[in-house]
């Protein structure tokens, strides 16, 4: 059996943001339609929660493929040469169960996370949204800028980081790359004030974004926290917003941004308007007025990883990219 190994550099070449947004829309619609299986992720935390090993399996009938992302998560890597998410997405075909691809998980995670936010922004942000605020200056900040530029006609960007020097470096590189105005701000409040779109992409354990700072009509993508015991948004920010998620079950079990306000009695499960896949299928309604605040809480789902990796695998085979390794998997003839 031939196993194709696809590197991070090859993933970035084969999975441009616009194409990934289409792949993610298809995957999220399939999930809400019942054509995918996504068990809750299993996470093994190291002592004192310094890092974790996560196991995320899924089956996607629309592809078709099954697979699993095995990834280490080390939030302390922010500001170092190492990505916070490292590992591989393993893709299996569904006729005989053969392992056909091993795809770099850092690149897949970076692109598909932002692509899902891009899909949510296309569906929920005001059509005339032009100003963007980004909290964070790492991998997801950069990929979310790509996605927001694909989703809306962004003309100005403000960015904040705990380290103002990193924010300034991000702003300089982003302005040069995209040819738009990017400004580094010293405070979160200054960054998000009057923004049409806000993306939170930090490793914060306690709220950074406060509800009173969010202007009417803003759309928020919150993706930095994916565990029950951390959050980027305060209770007021979540309570004020019309809330959409990637998956209800995952949100009710894993999303600190939702669970903390729920524990405080500020919201209940009905505060979730719907899944992005339901929006795509037309079974739930989107933004109702130009003044309401919309919020997409993204946790990241294995079906997104499997769909993206399968897409990359097919393109790599066609382009003759990747490295093939004979792994076995067939019984010896007797």
C-alpha cells in the first residue's frame, strides 16, 4: 500500500484560502445534514496543562474519507519558532480502510480554521463591512487576515498583541503583503472600537474582549479558545450577540466562551441560534438587522481536517507532489 506524505509547504501551495473556504462550506453543510460523524475530541493534558495531545477522528461521507488528526497543542509556543499545533492528519479510504495519506497538521489547522471563519463571515457580517480588528499576532492572526480579505472588501486593519513589538511587526508585514493599511494598537479597546469585524485568535485564558467595546452591527469570530476552562470573550460579549457555532455538541461540551456565561446564568443552550452548516442549508436564519452583533464561536472540527486533507491528497496525487512510502496493509499471498 502506498502512503503519500504531504509536507506543510505543499499544503500551503495546494490549499489556497478561497478553495479551502469552499471545502469547509461543503464539510459543514454535510455535518449539519447528517452526512458526517464527529466524535468529541479526546485530549490528554500534560502536568500543569503546559501542553496536550489531542485525537480528533471523523468520517465524511460526502468526500468520502475517514481520518483522524493527531496533534500536540502547546500554547506556550506563541512567540517561539514553533507552531502551537503540530502533528498529522491521517486519511483513510473507506472501501478497504487503507491509510492513503499523512498530511501536515500545522498547515491544515492554520488554513482550515481561518477558512471556516471566512465562511461564517460571508454568511453573517454586514455586506458593507470594511474595517477589521484582529486580537493576536500569530499563525491564526495571519491566516484570519487572509480569510477576511477573501470574505469582505476590507480596507483597514487594526491588530493587538500582548507584545506591542510583535503587533508592530505583524502590521508591517501584513501591510506590505496585502497592500492595505494595518495599524498596531496598544490596547484591545482601541483595536476593536467601531470595527465591522473582530477576530480573536489568542491563547488567552481569561477574557480579553468585553461586550461594551463591541459596536452595534459588528461580526465577531472567536477561535482562540477550544477548551472548557479558557475564554477570550467576557459574558456580556456573548450575551449581547446572536450566536452561531460550528457544532452544537462540541460547543456544549468544550467551548469556554459559551460555558462560562452559561454557568453564570447569563445564557442557556437556546442562546445558540444554529450551526454554520444549518445556515448554509437554509434551515436557520442569519443576521436579522444591520445593528445586531453576530458571533461565530469556532472550536475546530475533525471533519474540517479530514475534508481539507483529502482535498490536498487528491491535488497532490494529480500534481505529483508528496513522498510515497510503501507501508503495507495487504495480506501476503499464500
